[in-house]
C-alpha cells in the first residue's frame, strides 16, 4: 500500500479554524489550503477580510483559495480583484453559477484574462467542466473544483466522472482538477490512482492518515475493545 509520501495527488487542507490551519501548515504533505463561507461561519469567523489577511500573513508560500461573497457578476468581479490583491498565493474562488443558475463562464474568462488566479468551484456535471475549462484556457494557473463527494451522495461512482474531467482538462495545461468534498480517506487514494491533481481534505479526515497501512486484525481487536469498554462505562446490564 502507498504511504502519504508516495502519493502524487496534492493534498490541500480544507477548513477555517486558524489553529487547525497552522497545524496543517507544519505538515510537508499539506500542499495548499481552501476555505469557504460555510466553514468560516461554522468556525465563528465574523470579519472575512481580517481572517483572510491573518491567514495569508501566516501562510505566505502555499496556495490558498478564498471565495467571493457576491451573487451578481459585477460585484463578483470587484471582490475577485480585491481578494487577488491580498497575496501572490491567492486563488479566488468563483462559483460555477450564481444562485439563479446563470453561468459565470464569461466572468471567469474576463478575470483569467486579467491574470487573476481562479478556483472555479461547485462544479458537478461534465458540461460545466467543458465550459469553465474553455474559459480558463490560456490564462494563469487555475483550479476547477468538482464536488466528487456530492456526486457520490447521489449514488453515482465519482471515479469515472473525475477521470472524464481529467480528459477534458488535458488540453489546458494551466488548469488543475480538484477532487472536492471527499467523504472518506479512500477518496485520496482513488484521486491519486486516476491522476487527479489535487484533493481537498478536512482536518477530521486528515487525522485518519495515521490509519494508513494499519493491521486489520489489530484494528478489529481495537473495535471489540471499544464496544466492550463503552458497554462497561455505560453501566448496561442484562
């Protein structure tokens, strides 16, 4: 079995807890960071810009994706330019559509033409990959984030889907594919096996990296002991 050091896929830590992000920054196998307003809200962040600038000051040398907050194209563009100005390692997250379902491809094309590094996010169907990759073609380094975990949530195997996305991106050397929203540690190895460039992983899943290669008989015994200890500590009786 591969170890973490054997993996070709780049692991990006996904979160908004400063302490957790800085802890992950100490790990050489964490190659970048992503966050989003949902994670920030859960972490209790109240000042978006202050938090972002604080993180960028602490982590100046690995890619960090920070998203726009607006829903209309003009305001998205203004916010994207502002966020991009915060650091050379910033990738601005633009949603693939607005909340009404209108494509942001033209905005993506315009910002990419202005040399703004983008992470176009929340993609699912392959036609979105075709449209967005074409909009990013020839521009600066960029990411396309497909929410593979959400594809799996619908009962569809994301592996063939992500493989097809890689084929689409094959003609665009400036664009890397992100396997977003993984549901289990196995997804890291699946992403690596198909040649996916990046996978974003939350801290709770990253903790499971310690389990890689663990002896299954030993793991079975630990599970039995856990059930028994919980039964004893609960005071259950029959």
